[in-house]
C-alpha cells in the first residue's frame, strides 16, 4: 500500500491507494505486514481520501482533500468520507467548514469527531467538530482572543475526553474537552522551557 497508514480503533491498520482519479482502493491489515483489499471509494474526488481515520464505535471517518479553493484556484479544500464497514464510503457534502482546510489528525468518541489542521478561510482555525462525520463546523473557542495564533497538531480521545495539543502564540498548548466542540481547559508552557 501507498502511505498515510492509520491504526484502526479495533486493531489493525488501513490505507488508501489511488487507482484512478475517480477510484481509490481501501486496504486493511491485521498486523501491518499482510494487506488485503477491503473495499473502494469511488466518485469525482475519490483520489483525495488519504486519512487520517477515526471511529466513534459505529462508523469510521476518513479525511482528505478535494480541489477548489476560496482564495486561489489551486487551493485544496478539506473533505470527509464515512463508512459503517470500511468497505463502502460516503463522501460528506461540500461545506463551508472545509474551505482551505488541510487535516493533521482526527479522533472519534461516542458523541462525535474532532479533527485538527489548518484553514486558510477560517483564519487558521485549528479544529473542527462533527457529530456524524458528514457535517462539520469549526471549533471557535480555541483562541482566547482574535489576535492569538493557534496551531493544533494532534488530537486523541481517551479517558472520556478529547485532548488536543499544539501551540498558542509561542507557547506549547493543550486543550481538553468532554464533548468535543467546547474547550474546557487550556494548559500552556513556554516552548523554550520545553526544549532546554
């Protein structure tokens, strides 16, 4: 398989391998060594599905990109696909939350999904929430003020809450949330103290 391999919640791994602009093959592996074709993604933007992948225990969400931008013709927008079985995938509708978005990570929980990345259109909004994997909205309370620079690099779900890490201005930062769209805590420390 090609790359962008993601570990699956129930064990094993998944990878997406473009076969044509309108067709991407889905491969899974129980151990990372032995791969089998599980399904495929088809449609106009099928080659854009790359992962990361997350599960809420009922469905899996895979993120990726599609062409067409708000600011530049060559800009990529974020995209999402949902699957109940890792075989068949439904693409989420084009939506404002995806404009200029590039994904970095995603995590699933019983109440929904959180994804991190960067959005040109949202002025750098670092995170998004979806209850179903198909409809997404930017999480707007990661930035204490509009002048702060926020970058979220990863998110995980463990112990009943989401943990998102990244930076706030020049300091390392971590946010926690029990429901996904609302930040409940923020911890920052100076980057310099972390590297010494």
